[in-house]
C-alpha cells in the first residue's frame, strides 16, 4: 500500500473545503431526517426513492471532498500476497494481539509506507498462500462522521477480499456498529451484487424488463433511475429489490465483500457462559456454529480461524508441473475458486499468456489424468497443471 503525497495542503485550501463539507453534512442530515419522518407506503414510495437517491449522491460528494481535503487525491492501495483480509473491530478487542499471533508481522512488510494511514499489515502463511492481514484500528474512531483518516481506512477495507469482524466475547453487540459503519460507506457485507443492468440508449426514455415480481412501482423505479442521471436506458432487473438495493444496483461504487466473525478472549469465559454468548450472536444474526471462538493471547483456536479464512476466501492450490523440474508441491500457485487456466497464466506472468498453446490437468477438475484443456478450463483445489507453450 502506497500513499502518494497529497495535493494542495495550504491551510486556506483546507479551511475552504472544510466549510463545503459542513454544508454537505447538513444537507445529508436534512435528507436523512425527511426520510425518517416520511411514512413508507405506496403513495410516498417514489418520493422516498428520490430522497434516497439524492442522499446517495450527496454522500458520495462528501466522500470525494473528504478524501481530497484529507489524505490527498489518488493514494493507491497496492495489493500484496495472494489475498487481502481486513481485520475490523473496536479498540481493545485484540486486533494487534491477533495480528502478531497469526502473522510474521515484521517480515515481508518492509515495503509499506503508511504515513497518515493507520493500517498495520502482516503476512499470514497458510497452505502455501501468502494472505495479507490488515489491522485497521481507525475504523470506528476515525470514520464515525466520515472524517479524515477514517475515509482512508475505509478505502483500504474496500480493497479487501474478506472482512474478519473481531469481537470480544463480552461485547458481541459491537457487531452492529461495525456493520453499519461499513454499510454507510458503500461496503456490502455477505451480499451478492444486485442483478440489475442498465444499458443507456439514445432515446425513448426508460424501459424496465424484469423476470421477477417487482414489489416497487414501475413509476418509483423509473424516477429513481432518472434521479441518478439516466434519461434513456434499457433496465433489466433480475431480483425483487427494495429502494436501497435498487440504488446499490445503479451506483457502481459499491463493493461486495464476504465476512466471518471471530470471537476473541474466549479464555475469559467458562462453559456455563457459552450459551449466553451464543444467544447474543443469534440476536445479531450470526450463526454461533459459524463464529470462530479464539484466544489471540493464549493462541487458541487460531488453526480454525486460518482454515475459516481460507474457506471464506475461496482459495485453491494449483501445483505446477514445470518442464524438467517435476511437480512443485512446495509452493503452489494460489488462485480463487472459479478461476481458469487463463487466470493461472496471467498470475504466472511472463509471456505465458501470449505463448499459450494448451494445458494438461490432473486432479479434481480433470476428467482423467493429463487431460488436455484450453484457457477456459475451470481449475480446482490441488490440481496439477502443466502449461504447454510455443517456443
Ligand atoms: N484474556 C485475553 N486478553 C486478550 C486477548 N487478546 C487480547 N487481549 C488483551 O486485550 C488488550 C487489548 O489488545 P490489543 O491487541 O491491543 O487490542 P486492539 O486495540 O484491538 O489492537 C491487551 O491487554 C491484550 O493483552 C485474549 O484472547 N484473551
Ligand atoms: Mg491495536
């Protein structure tokens, strides 16, 4: 992750944008209040839709202004390793302790430049994969009102392949705040992107196509889509959406990230208290069987957590059969479930892409040993892959 130097940092420029931000925050608060005070029914639906669209737009403007008055525009987040996991949790739940227990936090991380960005990286090695674990302590303190560094921290979370919510065993209810903070910033947890496509056209207004029963009025949908700047478009909706989900489908700056919940400090409770914790998890829609109980300090449960991270990320190991060197079982190529031979080639780099002729696969995805396949063949965990190239 590299932070590039900000643009104009003169105090005057800062003060001016600060005023603009305050104006926007007031506008946002007003719209939020109006939404809250308007009862939801068929006759107000379209109005609420427009308000929510406006709200989405204002919030985006605010985010943009904040990132240009804070850390400067265009700081790049560079990915390291095979996948990135963001560790989010309130202060003192044990994020730093966990990062230190799970990763060699001071190796392979020297290249980072975190200047104003409070992100602590560590590399977790598991099943031959290098998984970058990011401790992002600023989420709650900084981001609450969407101020300064909080936005930068959020932009780091946005690039993650998985979010691990770290809760203390005594403070399960913090989950809602964390979830909400991410939601308010366009990060959708454990959701698939809405099945909505918008194809702009030259004329004839908005036409809506749907294969499912739409609960929203067509008029509402049309006015929301117009509110987002489309005058003429063919819109296809493949699921029953509410207003928020429709807006998510229209905006292209939402990210959809899977998550898992780790419950820390499990060493501090005894068996009798466990049902209470499980009950609290259920109250927050977390399946107790899917939460991972750990003690970062006593290093308990960490294997289960590593395994859960691997599963939730959907990582697979590909053993490369290299000409003259045999199969490399030590350092597998790490890909995601659903990846194909083509993705293997591009991750291998070099000129595999251009010189590719065909591949041979043995293992779980192959019909038989040494099956000849093309670039579109979908690989599976523990396949053996040989790529045959032209000279
Ligand atoms: N009993 C117990 N204490 C823990 C555990 N993990 C962290 N702590 C303690 O909780 C405090 C806060 O931990 P820290 O890692 O700094 O939390 P952070 O603010 O989320 O980074 C420290 O005193 C840790 O020693 C655990 O699993 N069990
Ligand atoms: Mg810490």
